[in-house]
C-alpha cells in the first residue's frame, strides 16, 4: 500500500514504481548480479576494440547498467 504524505495523497514514487524505495533506474531493468563467462569474454573483446569508451561498450549489454559494465572491468 502506498504511503500517504501530510496532504493525504500517496507518495508519487510509490505509485509510479510500486514501492517507496525503487529509483527510476531500477524500474524496468532486470537486476543481474553474476556475470557469465561469455559476458566477460565479450567485455574483454569490446574493451580491446573501444578502449575506455564505456558508453559504447555498455550499449552492447542491454541488461547491464553503464556503471555495472565499467565496474566489472
């Protein structure tokens, strides 16, 4: 159930995201914690091709955030 603020209206983030603690970036993105061997190999290949251009590299991993890709390296 959505939390209500002083005016009696529900918290907009809880209405939009279903809970009061999800951020916009968390919603709609599959949460994945472990990397597969294939993903590691692809990351190494892409880094050798693009260098530290993390935006281009992270675009090849639709289920991974920019920071997740960069932090994995």
